[in-house]
């Protein structure tokens, strides 16, 4: 009977993992395989690389922000622990470089410098303007892009470096679209945004296209999941606690049941 | 409760209370002294896991509701507010979303266990029916909750599911309008879904109380399927089963915590991190994994039968696949409960479990995907057929035809035989 029990358990486990597997296999949709980068935030002990986040912010501000909003990130977040962790002064200086709508003491509408509670402003006044300026389709907000695509950081990296790839002979690229094998359908409206040397990194890192793509993907992962470090630190403690608790409960169980047949 | 109460109030207060509201007696009889079959295996610990899961969902849900905004304008942003600005908001939200999936995982194990060991058979029919009612309410609650984040999958799941009702003749359109609060998924829909998502869990609590009450009349079934005959067959609930259940809950919590902390989005769909957009249909609309088999049944019928349209037949099949579970106690004609002693039925049961997983795979994939040259929709149709055949043909027929293996004389004898001790040894431990 023990054997049978084990068999049933294995069978259930196997089909269980199959069921979970199909979900992700399905969502990737059978498109080309994404490039696989090493990310410091992967794994049980993963955390963000502060320098990469700061460089990624630079790429976002100098390149992406011309067309893409970052609605859910506030300037104050740039000083958050587990993020780019800018000193408050620097964060406020970054915020002040933006102009935000406000009112003066008389209640008249004015433009004022950005402050820490403000959010990154959208490059557009409204959706209609965004669509009109981009051939009818609004460039998506980037706050959650790293979670809104399967394997987001690798997707962003692959997409940004995917313009370099040669167009296959049997593909006819439509007018106003660009070939990019990593985009669903293979043709994307966004023109190649990064070529290398698009930014001059404050920390002196060489701004190759791969470096820029990797940094901005890293930054966007933080933008999408700013509490990742808190989560993983908590997770290590919680798992350790629960494993020990399970062990102790098992010993209690054995002790209590030691004097009876079962 | 069904067994003799042996509770003795020991002090003035408990004596006073016992004469007025014997709630301590109820607790003592139900969860301390209650005699449980001593041969329960780990499959029986999922009842406790489910009780904890329900409480977990309600507690995290109540706190989430404090921060959530049920408006089209604000819902999606309020989820992000929870994830970013609320203290441990990510923990609550990932805990609630993954907790829902864990709840379903546990309930499926619990149901398959009931099916395998014949726990639904007399005198436990009402217990089983209440369980099915809980399951049905869970499905409704899960669906309503999935809509609340107002992501792309939320919106389109709501659209697709409520469209089923259109298939019902005459009244379908009105039912759909009532559910949606208008012609399409919009703010009134979100408002009523939020209200109902908050309400249904408490109805589940009510039915769970009835479920436990119904359980405590005959007591738990057990792997042998033989009723307990005397004290040699049982052990008191506390400490024997409390400690075993707590162990199981701790192990299950470890598994859950791994998802919550390290793979919180593995079971979700990335499209739900895109705000709902009524003008843009996602390429694949897929429900959460725990609905996939039913989604496959819904889509499996692609042909009309006489005047019945395929869409209506799909809806009938999907609801039928759940309704049929309520009739299990009467579909099974076997006198033996446990499939441990029913080799033929056991074979069909294993096929049935596989069938559910195949249906899940079909539900997750587009109908024209092919495996070994067979289209998924044909696999779905065949699997749907087996799903119903298992209950409507195999269960009654095998029940009448099969010759079961010899049953042990009693629970205690079976326990002794399994632990390798002779049947001559006397009862111990629980005097």
C-alpha cells in the first residue's frame, strides 16, 4: 500500500507540474526565444544593482521618456530603499528639472518646478494627443512593462537590441513599421530607440547598445516591482521559519502518535 | 453532535455558561474529544488546510478592501497604490491572489480524495452536497475577485463569462444585463462584482459551518471505507488530529510562501498588468488555471444538435459538469466506499484525474493547436465525453458489475495489519 500511495503522489505531482507548465508555455505563444541576460534581481537572494538602476533612469529620461510615460513612479521613489536610492537632495534636484502644472497664491494656474511627491509627467497632454503624434497608437506606459510581458526584463532587453537583426528574405516589412523578431508579429511601430552612445553615463560606463538596453530593462523591472528586495528578504526569513516550524510540527506529530497504532 | 457528550464543566463559570449557552461543550465535543478514525491518511488533512485558507483569504481581503477603489477610473491605480505605497501591500495582494490559487489547489485535492474514498456515499450525501455548494460559491467568488484589479484579463474575462448568459433562451439577455448593470462591462459591473466578492466569502463561511456540522454527525470517512465500530477504531481529535493537521498546514504554508515570495506572478497572466481597455481585445483570453477544465468543456461543443445552438450546448455542458457532482451519491451504485478495494473503478478514477488535467491543457490552449496530429478541440471533445461518461456510465455500471476485493473486518484490524502487528494485539492508547 505504501508503494501505491507513493505512486499516486508522484502522478499527482507530475500532472500538477504539467498543468503549471502549460500556462507559461501558452503565454509565450511560440514566438522566437528571448535573449537571456543575467539579472542581479533573479533568484532567492536577488536584489537590484543600484548603479544599473541609476544608469537605467538616465536612459529612460534621455531616450524613452520622449514618447513613453512612467505614470506610477514618483520622484520620491528614486530615494526609496531597494531602489536607485538617490540622496534626498539629488532626488529633489531631479524632480526640479521637470515643470509641473500648479497654482499660485492667487489661484492662477502656473507652471512650477517638480517636487518629490510628484509623479514623472507624461510626454503628452492626453491620450488623443499621444495617438495623433504616434500614427494612431499610443506608446504604452512603461511603469509595469517588465511585468506586463512574459519574462519582462529579457523581453525588454531583446526588443531593444532586436532591431539590429537582419530582415529575413520572406518577410515584407510594412510601411511605417520596423522589423523586430522579438515583437509579437515581428513588426513594430516604434523606431529603433537605442543605437549606443545615446546617453553619456554619469558613472563613466561605456554606453553600448547592450549596456543601455540592459540598464533600462533593469530600471523598468524596479519601476514595476519596487518592493522586490523587501519581498525577497522577507521570503527568505518566512521560508526558513516555515521549514523549521514544519519540522517541529512533524516531531510533535510523531511524539503524540508514538504510543498508538495507526 | 452525534456522539455522546462527555464534557464536564470544571469550574463555576463553565457550569454557569453550560446551562445558558453550551458553546464550550460544542467546541469540546467537536474539536477535542471528537472520535476520528485512527487510520486517516494525509489526504484527510486538507480540510484543515482549507479552513485556514478561507480565514487567510478573508483576513487579507478585508485589509485589501480598505485600500481598494471600485471605480473604473481608480481600480487599477489603487492596486498599484497597494503594491507600492501601502505597508506590506505587496504581501497582502500577492498573498490574496496566490492564496486564491492555493485555496483551489487544496479544494481539488480534497474533492479528489472524497471521490477516491467514496466519502460522498450514505450517510454523507448532505455533507458532500454542501461541499459542492462551497466549491460552486468559491468559483463565483474567485471569478468576481479576478475582475477587481481591472486589468486587461479582468475586463475580458468578465466580458467572455457574462456573454455565456446570452446563450440562455428568452431570459439570457436580461440575466446578463442584470449581472453587468448595463449593456457591457463597465463601472456598474465593477461595483456589483466588488460588493458580491465581499459578500460571498461570508456565505461560504456559513455553508462551511453546515459542512462541518454534517461531517460531525457520521464522523469522517476513512481510507478503508468501513464505518467505525467502537473505541478501538478511533482516536480523539485533540491532540492526535490537531497536531497532524497543524503539521500539514505548516507544510502547505511553506509551499504557498514559496509562491508568494519568490514566484508571485507565475500563476497570473502578464496581460493583467495592462489596464483594462474595452477597445483592445487581448490575443488569448485565458482564465486562471483552476477554471481551465471547465473552460475547455465550454468550448468543446462546436456543433448544433437540432434546434440547440452550439453556444448554448457549451454553456449547458459547463454548468452540467458541476451540477453532476451534486448527484454523485446516487450515481455510484457500489456497496463498497473506498476504491482501495475497487480495482476496476480505481483504474477509471486514475483516468478521470488525467482527463481533468488534459481538459486543463485544452482550456489553456487555442482550439486549433495540434498534438500528435490531433487538434486540441477534438481532444477537448473526447475529454469532455469521458468526463461525463465517468459519472453517468462508468460509475453506475462498474458499481453494479465490479467484484470488490475483500474488506478488512474493521478499522483497527486494518491498522494492525498495515503496521505489521498481529490482529491479536489489543486496542491501546485511546482508552
